């Protein structure tokens, strides 16, 4: 319960963990000339975040927020 005094929702706690653990992520992606190449580059950049928060956990956070 003490956790919820600092972070009122689970998503804020997870964002705090990500910001502490993945400080060196550069989110600026160069234009590679095709959507597929741009998406591949984006997911390579985001990979450290997916090492911290697994896809099932991310799904749970999104469902907690009522986003469908």
C-alpha cells in the first residue's frame, strides 16, 4: 500500500522504473526510406525497455488504464 502513496497508478510506477533503468535510450529515429525499416529501427531502440517491462506486463498496465 505504501507504493500507491508515491505512484497513484501502476503505470506511473513502471514509467519511473523505466526512466531509471533505461536512461541512455535515444528515441530519435532516422528516416530509412521505408516504413518497415523505420519500424525495425524503432523496435531496436525500444528493445532495452522491453527487457525491463515484458509485453504481458505492458498489456496488464494498458488494461489497468482502461485503454482498449
